[in-house]
C-alpha cells in the first residue's frame, strides 16, 4: 500500500490549516484548502519535490479558498470541490471577504465532486465523504489512516452552523454516521487549529468531543 506524504501547513490567518498530500512515486501532490499564503504552499510543495496537480477545497468559504487562484495560476493544477458548494465560490460575499482577508476570489472548479468519489493523486486514493452541516457541500477526504476534516470536525469541536446553509443537526449526523464509522486509529487533520493539539484521532474524538457525545438517557425522577 502506498503511503502518502502529508504536511500540515498553517494558512496564516484565522488559525487555519491547509495540507499537502503527496505521492512519492509520481512526484505529484494535492493542496487541500490553500488560503492566505499561496506562495508558501507552493514553496512547501517545491521543497518537498512535488508538482502540484490538484487543489481540493473541503468547502467554499474564503478562509479555505482564497489562495486557489494564485496556486492554480502558478501550477496549472485543477480545482476540485463538491457540486453543492461550487456555487459558493462565486457568491459576491465570499469573493469580497477573500479580498478583505488578503486573498482573491476563486476561479470556477474543474471537477465537481459527489459523495464516494475517488480522487487519484498518483497512486494515492482520496475518498470523498460528503459531510453537510457546516455548508451544504462540505466534504472530508479519507485515505487509509488519515482523514482531512475541513470545518466538519475539529479537535474537541465541530464547525459552526450559524452561517447560510448550515445545520447543526445535519453536521452532527454527518460526523456520527459517517466519520465515526472509520477505524478508531484514523488520524484527523482539521481545517483550523482550534483544539489542544493540532491533530487527533477518530477514537479520541468519539470519547472526548463534547459536541458529538450521544445524549444521556434519563430515568424517572431525573430533573
């Protein structure tokens, strides 16, 4: 089994994380959610010996997409996003907010993703898990032993659901019914550095994340 090369890259604002996931055999890589420091993302890839062929957005919010344009122009990479979040890339608010934060509005996507699609990075297979709740087209990306969770699941937390298209009930269902069925040792790579550690595991979040804990049953006499 081919093991991916992974680098967690601070995006420079809003405690964001983007990621490089590379295939050593082909020398190609994907950048997941490059945001406010696209030149740094490209430099990380170049120093690691990779050619950027894919830009993948876990969702359309500008703190995850503001670097798309610069990375794609410099590398020729194609842009992947879930079909339900693709329209969000063109929303005026998102494009304007990206510029306020020092980035740019995103070009349109090259590939529209659906649940259970597979993205091939050389010999690395990334499996698309549609996890609506933070946004309608939010996704997580799974390859053996690793899960990139975007703004769906954080270390000790979950994504906010008070923005347009958000749903707390849907988000918690996505986590419990899809992510928590993955092997417990799966490493979680979140979209923001909001927790006590920069990464976690499925088992740890199932045991300790207060936002996804199953409600405790009550008995007669409880108040």
